[in-house]
């Protein structure tokens, strides 16, 4: 496919997303009806689509319309690309620009529009971080996230993992501060077919989340941990690699369907729990990666940035407080409750811990970690509580 044909495909997919289709579904649907597109074409089109979703407001301003075509015009204008080379109407290229399209665009306004953030969220970020912090956070969320791997410490050193990846033409380098993390700098799309991945030496896992796991107490022999909101099991595997005996639970058990295969690949034992409500004071560690806005990961899931509403945020905060209350009785005296989110919003982080501690004086906060999105990982929050 030509660069112009790829842009035309991105326009088609973006229009489907703007009409309400989930991004992954729209991309999959396009690929199924476009068997002629090769792997490089699909990757380039995906990059166009996600770049446009990350920068939806500013690209719409630059492109003159919040449509697939408008967003792609905006993306190309932002990159100082000659629009006439892409919008030529020749072959599979998008139609040539109209006089109105050439004239109807503007520089994005300062604040939420220029930084591609809903105004109400930008106001929240300014109130909690100040202008400089909000600008830095929003700017980071406009760019593509690095690909991070977690090296299984029980199976390999980072140097060994780097060499194994290099044998499959994948280039990776160590994180400067997180001892288990590698950043993939070349051939990231080959990771899941690599020997290092298939043999369980590495897992896809964001560096900030890895930093949170490493901030947890080192397990004593036979220490037990419950990953209460386990999902796909990435943190369950990391807890097992630390040395915990791990139970995994999720309110939607189908989310855990890949854990057995992942655990086998990693040489780990993860026990899937249908329910944890009958357990009292059992675990040395209960890890709660609570459902949240995901605002620290919006460069990976940019749709979520535009879907979040004040009402939805309030609902998430209620769910988070309920989960904290539900899990408190699972922690043995002297054990730990780790509350984590991939959010940068205080309402989901410090405010939740303050409310919980006011109502649960059996616990005290002993460690807090707050990471903002940037070149060294996603936004992530951890508060480690100890049961008295």
C-alpha cells in the first residue's frame, strides 16, 4: 500500500470509531475485509489511528473537523507533511482537499485542546499538580508509549534476556531504575514470537507497574499473596517471581482464562480462586489493582480518555472503596494490603486511602509510590498498608 492508501484506510477506520465502534474492533474489521494489506501496512495504519486518537482535539482543530478525514489532515499538518502528496484522489489516495478544507483550520487553543485532554480533566490535573505538572502529564499522554518487558528473575538475568532477544533481532535496553525492566527499542512486534517470550524469560509488563511490585515486602518462606483483581495475570506472575505463593481472583473469572498458559510458560504456580469472600485473615499480602480510569495509561488506550465522564469517575471511586472494604478482612494481622491504580487522578488514589484509613483504623500506610507517565513508564499509584 502507498502512504496515501494507508491514510485513506485510517480515515475509514477512524470514522467507524467515531461512530461508536471500539478501536480494536474497527481495526480488526478493516483487516478482515482488506486481505491485501501486509503486516507493515496494518502496523502503519494502526499507528495512524492511535496517533489520531491520542491527539484527537488538536488534530481536529488543525484539520478543521472531528472526522476521520479531519483528524488525518490534522495529523499530517502537525507533522508538516505536504498534504497534496497524500490527498491527491489518485488511485487509492483520499480525495483532494477542497478549498474549504484548505482554509478551515486553526491553531489549537491553549490548555485542554492543545494538550489533547478533556477540559474538566485538565482542570482536575492543574488543581492537583499545578500548571507545570498538568502540562507535563498531558504532553506525555499524547505520545506513543514505550514497550516494556519484565525479566523473570527466577529464570534469567537482564543480560541473558537481552542476548536471547537479540538472537531474534529484537533490541532491548535496561530500565535505569527498575531492575527487572527492559525497554524494547527495535522490533517490538516480534516479542511474542521470540524464544525469550515463549520460554518464559520475559513478559510484557509496563515498567511503572514493575516498580510497584518491587516496592512490596520481600516474602518470607511460604508467604501467601492474593492478586484480588487479577485480570490477565501479569501481576500474579510477578508476585510469584518474587517468591509468593499466589492465589488469583477476579470478579469476572473469564478475564483470567490466559493465566494457566502464562503460568506454565513462566514455570509458575498460580491458583485461580472463584471466590475469596469466605476467607478471613489468611494472606500475608493482598494486592488490589483496582478498576480505575486508567488515566496513567491513556497513551495505550486513548479511547478511554474521551469516554471518561464525571459520573463514571464517581462510579469508579465507589467501586474502589467497596473493594478496599471487601479485601481488608483477607489480610492477616501484620500482613499487607497493597492498593494500586494506573490512574493519575487523586480522587482514585490518595483520597481513597484517606477515606479507607479513616474507617479502618486497623491499618496504617507505610509506603506510597506515585509515578507519572513518561519515558520510563506509565502513570501508576501504589499505597502499601500494614495491618496492625
